[in-house]
C-alpha cells in the first residue's frame, strides 16, 4: 500500500472506527488501532487490530481491555467488517 493516497488512508481508518464502534458497550472506548498484516487473496484486505476498554469514573484508567479484528477490502471499503473468527493474537502487527 505504499502508493495509497492520504484520502484512501483516511477512508480506511474512518471505516475501521465505524466498524469497531458497532461493538462498543456503554462507557467503552477505542484505546488503540494497530495496522496488522494484510490478507493477500482474491481481494487485498487491510487488517486492523482495535483495542477497546471501559474507562473508570475518572475517565483515565482503562479496565476490561479487549481486542477485535477489523478487515477492510481495498476494492470495496464500504464492505469492511469485524472478523470475529480471528483473535488479535493470531494477527501479526506490521
């Protein structure tokens, strides 16, 4: 993805946040998004590891940390989705 335009990178991150937000519970936030090893197949898929947590009353200390995997095909960014069959441990960071 070395020849990505900034716009497409922004679209990918925006879609990642949109998809990850669908699994947020009350008081849960996105702590971190990491780009992971992409899937090379029929459709090149960008993969992100999204770390979520619940914030305490002060809004500072995260608890109940968890991670979800989001996959976004380059050919159809709108079809990005959670990949519940994959754990964050099974996906390698870039």
